[in-house]
């Protein structure tokens, strides 16, 4: 979001404020409150609820909430309606390419009562209108493969204005070990529907399949990048249960080869449709994806003639410098280029 980025970008660059937070394992409720001065977003909040047998009561007031189970089981009551959900074994209890994610939508002006065993995460943001509560079951959730090769990831869309909220857009991204997501780098900082961009902030909540072992000095990690195309150029080391606030700019993630990562994301701002604009400096990766798909469809034994490859590069309008980069990638991927 351009306005939020202008407000907080220089402060982040100068270390006057940090977008990186960690779950302390104790806070029960809102952790990132956009009304606080040390949280560099203005439109979306994030929190965790440690479930117990006695119900926690939450008044949403003018906010809507999306609750995503992290581990265990829960029972919830919302304005007289009852819901049950679970995520047994946590987010890595299923094989890659599958999901056990589900989500509960809680409208504004509602009383939420929730109890159970385990933990749920939630986002909250201003609601634009009244909507009924509903629960999205994991069997109704699709896993979408996005990107190719070292920037391939799985995207799990949960709740958005397309299926029930009024502002919040919530989902998860699964990052295989060593790979990138948020790539090609993109922005959603301007309310420019014709230009293919919307105006939204975002928050990530990271979960790692491998945590720090007892007695270990080091733990698996990922790198979260935040850049605005001007002075803000920062990289942050994130670990299991890290929370990252994204006021705007590009925000790709790369995971170390020691772990899988699944991050829950929540988006809110202006407009009900999310539109992401790939920054022009790196948009050629979309053309790389197309070339890789063409080569994979040929089902050869990773052998391709240089003349054929040159024609594919020309068909996809790749300039010489980008063609050279892709050629290097193909060789690294095991392709033999015949003269």
C-alpha cells in the first residue's frame, strides 16, 4: 500500500521500526495491532488464540475476522450459530501438494465464543458490510501450483470477498526447501484496476516443518526481503513462528534447504479484488516459465537442439541477456544443449 509504505518505509530502512515480530508463546489475542505506533501496517491486524476448555469471548465490533486453525480442534459459536473445525498434527501433517487448511469467517458486530485444544491464528480488518459467518472445510480447499523450478510454490486460497468476506483476503503458501515465493517480485500498492494493481497491506505468519532441536545453536531459517524501489532494501532472517508486516513494496521469500515453510498470509486495504503487478525489472521470469513448460511438454530426455532453443527464445521475445540467463538455468537443471 503506497500510503503505508511512505509512512513506514524510511523508518524500517533506518531501523527505527521493525516489520519482524515473533510469537512469544504467551500472548492470547492480538499480536500485531495496526493502531500501535510500532506496527508498520494501518489496516490489518494479526493474532493467535491458545485454545482451552473454557471459551474465550471476542467482540468483533466494526472488524471482520478470519480464523485459521494451526493445530488441534476447536468449537466456535457466532451469533447463535455453531461451528467445529480441526487441524490435527499441524500444517505439515499432510504430504506436499495437499492441504489440511480450513478457515472460519466471523462478521463485524459479532460475538465469538471459541474453545478447544491447540491453537488458531486470525486476521482482522475493517468490514465494509454485514455478511453471515461461515466455515470453509479443508476438503473444499484447492492447492494451486504457481511458478516454475526454483520459484515454484503451492498457493492455498482460503477466504476472500469472492466467497464471503468484505475486505480480508486470507490464504497460505507452501515453500519447498530451497525455493522462492513471491516471485516474480510484485507489488499491490496502488488502487489502479486498469493497470492491474490494487492497494493492499499484508501480514505473513511463518511455520517451519523443522524447528530448533534441543541443545542446537542454529535453527532452520528463511529470508524475507522488503524493497520499495528507492532507499528501502532490507533482508530479514525469519524462523518458525515469525510474523512479518508488509506495508508495501516487493516482498519475496527464499527458504533454506534445511526445511519446508508454510506461511499464512492475510491481506486488507482498499477494494475487494486483489491485483498484483509484476515489477518490470523481473517480469521476464513469466516468459521463463512458459519456455520451461514448452520444454517439459516435449518429454525428451532433457536434450534440446540449440537452433530449436533459439527459436523458442525468439517466439517468447527474450532479449540476448535474458536468453543467456535462461540458458544457464537450463544447463543447471540438467538439459544438454546440442549444437
